């Protein structure tokens, strides 16, 4: 069979099927819209919204656990007509830091590591977004989700305090200080958890690593501080030991600048000078987490 007859036969058997695709004539929404969409979807995903019912169970339980003590405190304050709340606004997140660590251990790997493990990130880049947009959206969504988790019980405490007719000015000041504290905590903890999760794409390893860094480090630092206090160590050693745990870093900053009561042994919080070092370390860790995420995605060739 000649080449001409083969081409003629192929031409006769070739058909073009119209399967209904049409050109898009609508507006081109661009990078900003794509980044906002990624942020909103990641934020919803942090609470299991838009996912299976199974995915909603743990974040909603942890949200309830965070708010339950605040509801109990409010009920007691209203019933007994107390003159103050049992716990300061700035102390609440420190006392429930284990719940915060569990939440991040469960949700931070889901936010970033699955995209890396299953190599789905290039699908995002088929849209008009760049690496910086992806990192910014993921960082902001995780910090926002954690802020919701930590600020919600403070709102419950504040509303309850007003219902109990406690002093409006004092409660408003304490509430504002608490919001500043949990905002800083949300940025620091989210950055650390996201970096750990991005470096360890396997979810099981990421969960264990996040718990170790955020929760076990606090237990280790608190133990060493308590030993130093019992052995009559000076307050300076206890102050500097607080630099080695994320939650004690937040505790030191809010003690030095927000008028909080320290959870350090003997309530010996850092002085203003050492508190400035705490604040600089927190800001450096937040910025360093963002840079580390950018480098991680550059290394992955994204």
C-alpha cells in the first residue's frame, strides 16, 4: 500500500467531535483573586469545612475544648457575682497550650504536607499565582485558623465578664491585651508548625514533630526552670531558659509588655530588658519561618 493511499484512508476515517467546550469570555480575575481563594479554602479546610464529616470531628472537638473552660468560668462568675474572672485573658492560651499544640499537629500537615507529598502544588501554579502567593496564603490561613481557636474563648470571657457586671474599662483593657497576645502566638506557632510540616511531608512524622517542638519543649523548659528555682538559682537563669520554648517565649513577651502574670516558677517573669530580647526572638522566628517556607518551595522546584 502506497503512502498516498494510507494518508487517504486516514483522512477518510478522521472525525472531529464537538464535545461542547466553549471559550471563556468572562473577566480574568488574576493573582489576587486566586490567592484569596487559596487562603479561604485553606482556612475552611483547617476546620474541616468543605471536606468529609470525618475531617470536621477533631478540629471541632478541640474548638469546643478550648471554649468549654471559658464557659464554665463565666457561669461561675455570673452565679457567684465574683469581682473578677478566675483567669486573666493573657493566661488562658498558656494554660491550654496543649490543646493548641494538638490542633496544630493535626491541621498544619493537612495544610501543606499533602500538597508536597502528592505533588499537587503544580496544579495551583497553573493559575496566575506564584510561589510567594502560595506561601503567603497558606501562612495567613493557618495563623487565622489558630487566631480563631484562641480568640473565641477570650470573647466568651469578655462577654461573660460584662454580663457579670465587672468593671468595663478593666475588662476591655485585659481583653485587648489578650487579643494581642494570641495574635502573636498564632503567628509564631503557625510559622513553626508549617515549616516542620513542609520539611516532613509524611503526615505521621509531621504530627509527631509538631507535638515535640510545641508541647514537649514546654515541659522540658518548665522542668529545668523549676529545678533551677528549687535549687535557689537566680531569676536571670530562669529568664533566659524561657527562650527555648515557643510558649514560654509568648509568656515572657506578655509578662514584660502586656502586664500579664508569668507562669515561670515563683512568677519571676523576664524584666523589660530581657523581655525585649524575647520579642526580638519571636519576631525573628516568625520572619525566619516565612523565609524557610519560601526556600522549601524553591528547593522543591515550584
